[in-house]
C-alpha cells in the first residue's frame, strides 16, 4: 500500500473527536476539492506492506485507528488492512469521500462519509446510495464553506432522512466560515446535526503536520 504517514494523536473530528487515535493516511486521491487541507497526500508516500502498517499501529498503541487519506478506498488492500486491524482488537474507522463503494469493507468498520458540497467542486461525484446504508454508529460529514453550502446540506439531510438514522456532522471550512455563524444557522433551523470542528487545528497550528 502507498502510505503518506502514520502517527498517533487525538481524533480531530467526527463523533470520536478528542480520543487518542492512530491515523493511517494513504497516498492518492481522485478528487480535487476546493477546500482540501490534505493535498500533501495526493502524491509521494512510501510503499508499506500490511505487516509494516500493522506493526507501526501496534507500536503507537492507540486502541482507535482512523484510515484516511487522500482517499483510502483507492488502495485495493484497504479491506484486508481493516480486517487485520479489527482482528487485532482495534476499533477501526474510515473517512472516505463518498465517491467509492464501501461494500468490501468489514461490517465492523465505522464509516465516515464526506458528502462533497457545491463549494468543493466535486459534488457530482457523490454516490448517493451510500447514504442509505449508513448505520447509527456511522456518520455523514458536510464540509461547509458558506451559506449556500449549508442550505444544500440541510436539504440533503432532509431528503435522505439522515437525522436520527446516523450521525450528522457539519464542519465549517477552517478560516473561511466562522463556526459562530454556522451555529447560528443550525439553531435558527433547529437542525438535528452536530457541529464538527477540527480540534487539531485549535490545539496545534492549522498548518501542523503529524498531529
């Protein structure tokens, strides 16, 4: 597999925010979102075997593992890696763009599906059928750049009946949409969703790597 980095930190986002977590970041992505903050993972990386990755995860020691990228589902061995980590006793999550099928993953993997909003420039790539398969322990995430993004996400939440069926996360683009403004919209609309800030950008510098 092509890996950009593996490191231990806190989980910066999702319903698991704040928990110690080992992040396995794969290399390569087939989307080019306008607000991407991990473009460094588009190219480069190093080849690692499943043994290499499993040993590094064990060395770091956190019980929670996030598979991320880039786009982790571009790695054909991703289902095998997830299965191996689950068998070793880890809780495993994957954060994916929503442009790729997830059926090959073990059922125990927590799916975090990032629905690409209009500001991303990639909303046409969304596989909408993925939302129908989300479970209460999974999550759908909307990264929002402005009020049109928010209004679009609000309609998607309603049309697909996401509230109450799975975790709904609203993430303001750091430095572009004020979290206070987003909260005001959520309260105004009584939207059943969770504010999802990127904690690592508040604990460390927004540009910091490996944290």
